[in-house]
C-alpha cells in the first residue's frame, strides 16, 4: 500500500498538474448545490448545468419543489438519466427539509443522509463545497485512481477509500484533493487508455508500469 508520505507527494504532483481544481456544478446556494448533486448521479455535470437554470426558475425554494406535481419537475429534468426517480427523491427531500430542518440544508453527515436520495457521496460534496466542512467524496474516478496507485486495496469499499484518503492526507486538503482527483481521472488517469507515459506518478504507480509494459 502507498505510504502516507508517498500519497502526500503524489497529491502535490497533482496539485501542480491541475491547479485550483473545483467542482463544475453551477449553484447559487447550498440548496441549489444539493439539488444539482442529486441530479448529477450517473449524469455529467454539463448535462446537469443545462437543466438547472430553468429548474430553479420554476422551483426556487424547497417549498416550491415540495408542493410541485412530479410531472412538472420531471418535465424540467427529462434529459437527465434516472429523471423519474430523481424527481421523486427531490420532492421528498424538499418536504423533509421543510418538516425536519426549517427549510434549510443541514450541515452534518447524519442529517444530510436522512434526506431522500442523499447518500454519503452527495453529503460529502455538499458539506465540502457549500459549507467548507472538511470532507472527502469518493466517486468512480477517485476509486479507480486509489486502487491503481495502491492508496487503497483492490477490494476496498467506497467507505474504506474515503477513510484511506482521510488518514493519509491533512484535513485541510480533503476537498481540494477530491476535486483534483476527479479532473485527473477525467484528463489523465482515464478508465480506458490512461495517459501513463505522460503521468507524473508513473514512478510510484504499479498499475501504470504494468499498463506500459503490456503496451510494449
Ligand atoms: Fe493512472 Fe497511469 Fe498515472 Fe498510474 S501512471 S496514476 S495508471 S495515469
């Protein structure tokens, strides 16, 4: 497994390679970010950003979503994958925000994860990006990179990967590391044909060395 020191070294290389990485979802408030992150499951940030301006114009508050017909919410998010379930979750989530949290987005994992359609990853993104609470969200890119670099074991669960990064990186880096790894996964350490021969982490990456050997 990659040591704490080498994990930190790897992240400094990635901060240099991809400076100031940020989330790409457009949102003006914690509430809008929560809805945007819910929509982004199995959908691209670009596709979410295309539908949210009109969605938030039609439904500017938790109360407006809570009182809406599902078909009206669906009409605005129809181009997003799983839109039927997402509309249902968003409406129930907004009803919970009103009844349980005074219409505000809560700021703890436990409370966020009580909301319909909100899992650990969504809670981590909202906490980190909307409230500056140190948190580390694991998505498919982070998971792949963690295993390739042996930051986490090959069979590690999402929760274990989160713990591995939190143990190996200083708390103040967690949010930045998450965003940096996502862009690194999209641009360099892609699922297929990763650009290992251009990667600054090749010297410490068993998967990259194996991939290059196989390519000859
Ligand atoms: Fe990913 Fe290849 Fe870099 Fe390893 S060397 S981190 S597999 S791009």
